[in-house]
C-alpha cells in the first residue's frame, strides 16, 4: 500500500507520487497503484466509509490533473487545481499552496 512507510528511516513524507511511480515501474497497473494510495489506504485506516472515494456524504480533497494518470503516472506531478476542504486552493509563483 502506497504511503504506509512514510517516516521510516530514509523514507520522507511527501513522496507518495514517487511511490506510485515506482509501483507502476515495477509492473503494477496504474489503476491499482492509485487505489493503493486512496481507497485501500482509507480502508486500512478504518475510514473507508467516509473517505478514499468521491461521492455524496464523503469527505476529501481533490487533485485535478492536466493528464490522465492511468496513461502515465507522471501526470500526478501535473496538478491543474486543488480542492481542499471544499474550497479551491490558491498557489504562489512556485506552485506551493498558499491558501484556500
């Protein structure tokens, strides 16, 4: 499952996209690699009924990407917009979130 070893020696927080890319490079289908970081992670944490999927009554944040991550995991680095807590996030000139 992607993201579960963050904080271990040599594994930094914020490397989730790289982990997904490595899953795909190792032969994992892109859809399964994405599920490992979303719905399966939510289920493992016991919050699968409220997050991990997009749907009515669920909570979560959204990344809108420029390309389809099922075609290339590199698309996960091409963020077009972020919706965080139901609000559109603002970015600075270095593409860092500065507010919602």
